[in-house]
C-alpha cells in the first residue's frame, strides 16, 4: 500500500528538531529513553501527544500547560511548528518533549511528521487551541483498547454560549451514535494502525480527520470517549460567524458524501 506522507524522507521536510524536556519531576531522561524503559516495566501504553501548530502563540501555551497537568505518567508531547511567522516555537520550547520546526504549512503534513517521530503506541493528535482535562490521558489509556483503531473525545466549546453548547450537543451525539465518525480537537489512533492506513492524506485540507478515521476502520472500531472532555476554541465561529460556519460544515459534509474534497481549503483563522 502506498503511504501518504508517513514514510517520506524527513530530511526534506524538517528544518529543526529539538529535544525539549518539560520542567517537571520526570524529565530526568529524554522522551525516547523514557518511553523504552516504561514500556519494559509497565503494561500501560505509552501515549504520544502530537500538536501541530501554525502561528499559534496565542493559544499554544495554555494547551501545553494543560498537558503538563496530566496525571498519567507514560506520555510525551511533540509540537510541530509549521511555517510559523510568530513565536510559536519559542512558546513550545521547554513545555514539550520534542519541538519540530518545518517551513511548509500543512496540518496533515505536520501530523504525519510528528507521528513518524513519535515513541508512543497510541497517537493523540491535539489541536493547538484545545485543552485536555488532567485525567484525559489516564482515561484514554484505559478505554482506548486494541479493539479500536481510531476515535475521539467528547468536546465542549469555549466560550460556552448556549448556541455553541447546543451545536456541540449534536456533534457529540453524532459521534457517540456513529452517525458521523469524526472528531473535534482530538484524534486517537494506534500508531501501527495509523501507519497501515497511510497516515493523513496531505492532499486533503478539509475533513482530513474523517478520511483518516475511515481508512483506519479496516483495522478496528471507532471509539467515542465520554468520560473526559476536551475544551476547544470557537474562534472560527467567533470570527467567521456562527451561521456561516455551521453552513460551511454542513456543505462540506454533504459534499464529501458524493464528491472529492481534494483542493478545498479552510480559511486560516488566528
């Protein structure tokens, strides 16, 4: 099977890689050495949290601080700063285990590179404007078993205005009921299933999450975890307009049922 990005030569994409251990008690060794030791001693899976970030200096610090509060010990945080013209890389430094800097913009490209360099058995792709509760990784390690190939967490909007909460009630309901096997802010995948599915399609710039989940379902079921909640920014709705953004999502979803979405683009909102 042809891979879509995960097996490319990283030398052609990565401008800089840094090991940047977080300033907390368990930073004594690098992420890779720590992961190998933990795998030998523990039956719990090692989780790689991959955060793609394009000009995210305003949101990234809070996201990484939430990751530092995780109660689950077996994880690493990888930030992939892609085509940034602000201080995203500086914000990430010292608050992640690995900082990867690339000069090309692309969320699928950034995720694929982060996955290729990840040490974990479970990959958790986290949007740079999405916050995890302190128990999130513990619950993922417990509930995201090998019967599942991909999945997501229950989501909550920020700000929590009533119309945003109503929208997310329906989004969560669609994911829970499997009417739409998608994601909001968080994508879960076992690394070997991710690689077998070909990773993210770097030619897709809209609904690439759903495409990955669909491809991964050849290896297991879709998982929706309700026991913890990811809080995600509503900045696109705030800046573009609620009804206009909802209409765009519906249009893209319907379009995806019968047409090819390659070439479609999201408007960058910062």
